[in-house]
C-alpha cells in the first residue's frame, strides 16, 4: 500500500489513453490508501461512443482471496446504439500490503438485423442473439 498513490495515478492515466473507438470506460476508486477490512468504493462507467453498431458489455471484477467484492449499485441502459453502464462495488481488503484487483471486460458487437431476429421469436421459440465477442484487456488496479 505504500506506492498506492502513484499506482492509482498510473492506472487512471492508462485508462484514459487506452480506450476503444467504440466506447469509453472509467474505473475510479474512492480512495488511494485502504486498510485491512476498510471498505473501498469502486465506480465503473462504460459508455458507447460509436452509434453505428449495437454494443453490449459484460464486465466483472475477478474474485481473489485478498479482497471481498459486493455489488452496491448497477444501472444498465442497453438501448440500441447508446449502451451505458454505471456500476458501483464495495471492496473489502482481506490482507495488508499491496492488493491487485483484476477485471474482465467483453465487448459484444451485433447489428440491428440480428437484434430483430432475436426478438422475433415467441416465448417457446427462443432464438440466441448472435454477437461477435471481443475480450478487452484492462490494467490491474493496485491499492
């Protein structure tokens, strides 16, 4: 935890530099230094910037024995061409020292025709939404 301020600054800087042209994202911790069992509020925002495609997101914080994750708030607007996700998590450190929090993000791309085909099925005739899935590499947050 002694290099937390520099690590968080580097993490936020790299997030602003490494974003896709289809969407932007921010991952913001509420504090730079945390102590054992002290809660950390983590805010995650995903916003579609390319209105020419239909985007869906799948974001998760990877589980680890050094911290406990609890979802606090989730607001997802998956309207066509304007997807927005706003999530808040509480993270409790379960050990002292530096803690590395890893994330997984999958960008799912589809188009209007596939969405129409997906929604045309009846309740008994379920059709799977066809998407092209792209895993996005996110940097590890060290606190």
